[in-house]
């Protein structure tokens, strides 16, 4: 079902007309039942009947009046059949037998609850997201689902669970997407999956971002130790790589300038000393050799 715009009439003239008809109906009934020797019985009865008919017509016209706020739509149906959608703002009028269902077209957002799911590697995590959405097809929102707001909330949680199980929490390999390190890519995936799930409800997802991400409490301490270990290994790897480069540069400069001629044993000892100095966690204490290397 796709939205079909229909025309509605301005409501102010009809409101004035309803007021006028109401006054006329009251006058007809009042003059029909009031003591007036110039009016015989049949004429008096006709005035009463005419007043009642005019009153009923005024009442039906009043039912046809409704208001449409800015960024709001009114879905019109007749005895269960979809007629169209009115988006004209202000006081409007349509057939009084039409039923009107108003739907907000404003941008809305909500934050999902913290969901406990297993990420790609099987570790339990807690995750939540902020979803920004808007109704773009009022007829689909009304007729395709029972309650489109509840539908959005439930499908958003389902999409978040599905997305969380497709990625690891941390990046273990170069170029691998993870929940913690690739926020933009993860948000794009979540938004795309939400768009597919909510398209039948006439809802457009404007933005979807993770608002909370953490390991589950029962494994948080162990995962923290693993992260610290990975950080230490990465730091040590970088330190060793830098130290090796500095040692190579030092040996190359010494050999190029002819400062000293080193055999293989002296080179090995020099490399060992430099690596100890460069890779040690604490400052080294120099020992002055007053003799020979041997």
C-alpha cells in the first residue's frame, strides 16, 4: 500500500456555516413550538421538522471538521477502505463519514535498552544504540502494522542483536572490522539493516549509532587483562623494531666514518648492549671498562 494524497476543504468556512445552521435550527424550532397565533398547526410542525433536519445537517458537518498540525498527516478511510492522506495544515473538512487517523511525521529518536548478546567470537557483551527515525508514508504506518511505534522499537532491538553478532568486539587482525574500532562502518551497517526491516511500516531511519558498548560484567576483568596484554605486546613490538633500526643505523655510521673497526664478536656485543639500553624499562647504569674487551 502506497500513500495517495487527497484534497481537503478549508475548515473555517464550514465552521462558520455550522454556526449559522445551528442558529437557524434553534430559531426554527423555537418559532415552531412558541405561542404565535399567526402560525397554524401544520406550519408550526413543518418548522420544527425543518429545524431538526437543519440541526442534524449542522451536526454532521461539524463531525467532518478536523485539524492537521505541522508535520502531521491524516489518513482517511471510509468503512475500512483507504481513501487517501491529507497533509494540509490547519482546520480542514472532509466527508463526515470519513474516519481520520492522525500520524506524526516529525523526526523522533529513542535509545534502546542495554542488550546482552554474544559477539562474533562468542564473548558476551552489552550494547545499546540511539535510533533516529521518521514516518514518511503514513498509510503504510497505519495499515501495514498494528502499532508502528512498537514495531520500530522491537525491530530496532532485533537489528541491533543481529548486527552485534556479525562483528568481534576488538580488532584481532589487520583490516578487520570490529565494534569498538570502526564506529562509522558499524553505524552504516546498522542503519542499512534497520531500513530493510522498517521499510514496510513506512518508516525511514535517519541515523543509528551505538551509544553503549562494553563486555558483560562476568568477563569484563578478564577481557581488560587481555586488552592490557595486547597493548603491552604491541608496545614492546614497536620498541624492539625501533631499537633494531637504531642499532643498524649506529653500526652503519661507525663503519662509514671509520671511527672504529669492529669484528663480528665486538659487533654482537655492541648490539647486545644497545638493545639492553634501548629496550629496558629502567635506566641502565653504565660500567666503564678500563681494560680491553677481552
